[in-house]
C-alpha cells in the first residue's frame, strides 16, 4: 500500500467501481480485495469491505461503508485528455455507464463520484491568461462535455 492513498467511500459497490475504473482508464488496476472478518453495521462477514485500486496512476482505496456518506463535487478526479477522441471516450464511458452530465467538463459516475474530463487545450488556454483565456473560459461556460474545436476557435478569437 502507498504511503498516501485516497480513500473513497462507497455504499456496497467499491469493487464494481474499481473494476470499471481499471477497464476505462490507462495506468489503472484493481489490487487486493479485503473481506470483512466479521459482521458490521452495513454488512456481513465475508462481504467486500475494502478494495485497493489505482486510477490513472493514483492509488486509492474503496471502502464499502454503507449509505451514510455520499460523494460530492468537493472531490473529483481530473483526467487530462489530448484530443476530442480521448475526451469523448472517457466522457461517454462515464456518462454511458449510468453516470450523469454536468457542466464545464464535469460529470458523475453512477456511484456519484465526480470527474473532470479536461482537454489539455482548455488548460493551456486558461493558463495563457489575457484575452484568449477569457474567450476560452466564456466558451467553456456554455458546454457540458468540452468541445476541443470550439475551445481552439475561441482561443484564436
């Protein structure tokens, strides 16, 4: 286990989520699956309790803690994409698997975890500052999934 690991709380489906992330994002995998050694408030002995996994190189633990704690937009994974094809692939995988669109490149997976699918061209435009940042920002504010061509056009003016 890594020295610093992100712990994500799930109701009862941490293993399903981890397997979806591993199948969707490169440099992702499912590691150890720990089963409860005894009954606990939200489960029984033998139920999956903790799942170790990696998402795009980031070590995580999924804890099946029950329905008391919900994910919020206060935490999200930001996935940098190279082009529209990669942006579409990740966006469609998340939204098409029971997820939900949001705005400005954000979406939620079916477990309620937030994702930012962010083309590098958008990050670069915003970092450049000045008028091109303002134009790219204004364009982004009208989008759900980021449209790379529209961001590039806005950046150019």
